[in-house]
């Protein structure tokens, strides 16, 4: 069995000091007294902790590198990375290069102590977080990053209890536009698939926009027409089966992600229902697969280039000591054949 590499938290426990004190002592910060530094170094030696001189040096100067952390989300299909996040890669690399930075890309398990790993290695000047799963469960880790003075920006809605600076699309407006479009097509029984809970604030905002559009049209939202679905084709299929088992009729569907919309489309077609004849469908994201589905998917476009550039530039403001602010990006409805237009 491989022995776990000791961390700065192990040193802190042995030396009887805080983890930030360990970090400062190992980096040569003059604010640490010589007696405390000696205690920390002795604990590090006892634990056979190897100090990365290059990494510790980065604590005192810029590495000219940003870290992009993808988080693998569990799904019925196995580990999942939202296709929209993948569309950010090219623009993000180009934006980093334009500012003289490299981009370090890493995939992480949601259950891992990625915040500890980052604090110990400090391979980059700041981090960009994508797809960190349950926002409420992630908050303690995000707060630890703030406590340790780490620079980071995350993609996604701020939610009701914001932790850190965010860049996001206007999810509520996108949900409103998607449902308003279906209403203009004469549809009145509009189902929604997506996890509409505070734990997933982006989907929750899309649900709120959906409900606002129904209310504006004088249509009462029916709770039986909502089914949970993460951004995967399998979840979209499962949501359709759940709605079928409830026996509620619907003539349209707004899915909170393209891949779930396409999974739902396939399930409906297997049930012998036509799209858009029997059920009109709108997705969210405008990933490349949306225009290739059969029929092509009407969807709400998130601007991948604008998102990538905003994430990089917001993080650089933080790194350079500025006051970074949340950024809300506009969305656009892209009408194709799946909605009957």
C-alpha cells in the first residue's frame, strides 16, 4: 500500500502551529520567528516532507501560470465533464497566451481534497474552477481557499450565499427566453428537466426563468411536469421515463442542458412521439452536438469565448491586486427545427 505524502497540514499538527504559518515558514517569510521556523522545519524533517523549492519560490513571485480545474461529476455514464466546459478550453488558452500566461489543466475528483493539494503545490498564481458539483457541499473548500489567500474565480451562479468571485451566463433570462419561445409556438403544457435546487444554482435560475415566462403568459406551473436531470444524455432519457410513469401530458419540453435535451429527444422518439410534432424541445448551452441532432436542437447559447475571456481576465485582476467583480454574460436563443419554428 502506497504511503500518503505528508502535507503542510500534517506539519502544522506536529509543530503545533497553523497551516498558513507552515506555508510562511517554508517559504522564508520574515514574519515568522526563527524559533517557530525551526519548529516547523524539524516537523517537516521528521515527516520526511520534501520542500519543493520551485513551488515555494512561486509564493514570492508570479509563475505566469493559471490552473484550470475540471471536476468529474458522477453520472450513469461514468465520470462526466459538461461539454460546455470543454468548449471553453481553446478560447481560454488563447486568452492566457495573449496575457503572457500558461494554462495548467487538471481534472479532479469532487471527493478529493483539491484545495489542500493546490495550497501545498502552488503551481499557479490562481485557479479557475469549473463544474465543482454540489455548490453547498463545495462552500467549505471555497472558504478555505479564501482563508489561505488563494486567488480563484469560479464559473457559475453566485447563488444566495456567494463565496468568491463568479463569472456566469444570464441563466434566468435564458430560461425565460426558452419558455417564452415555446409559448409563442402555441405550446401550453411545457415540461422542465433539470435539478432546480439551491445546490445547483445555475439550473435553479433556469427554472426560475421558465416559471417567470409561464406566469407572464398566464400559465400555471405544474410541479408534475418537472423532473431532475444532470447534464447527461442518460439523465435526459431517465427524466422522460419518469414523466411517462406519472401519466401527465405535455406538448413541449425545456431542458436545462443540451445533452439532457438530446437524451429526452431520443426517449420520446423511441416512445413513438415526434419532435417537434408531438413535443417541441429547447435545450441550453448550444454545444456542437445541438446542431447535429435530429432534428437540430433549438437552444440557449452561452458564449464560450466571452466566458473564457471573462474567467481569465477576472482572475488576473485578482492576482494583480485589483478589485474583481462578478461578471454576468448575456445569452441568445438559437432557433432550430426541434421547437417547430
